[in-house]
């Protein structure tokens, strides 16, 4: 779910005039971290890393703000840990 939101945000962000190829490695980091979060590796450092990486990739345009805010809210939500 997080990976899907990040990928959607990146797809839209890549269309911006200020997007350049040097941002692609950072985009790959964002996707990799999102995938780990989706797999259940939800830790504070990973969530902070994703948030920081998305900030480094640039602010969303007004159209994308809603999707970015939803993603940020989802990442900020309390996570319940279950013992196996």
C-alpha cells in the first residue's frame, strides 16, 4: 500500500519540470524503503528515512498535495506491534 502510494507520487513528480536524472537514485531508495514498510518492517528509522527521502525529492505540486498528505498521515499513524 505504501509502495503503491510512493510509486504514484514519484510518477507524478517525474513529470515536473525540475525533475532530473540525478534524483533517480533517491527515488529508488524511497521505493525500497516503502517496500520494506509494506512487508511489515515498520520501525521509526525506516519511516523517518522515507519521509526524509520524499522531502529531498521535492515538494509535490498543489495537485499532488492530497496524495502526499495521505501518505504522510498513513506513515504517521500509530502502528500496532503483535507478538508471534
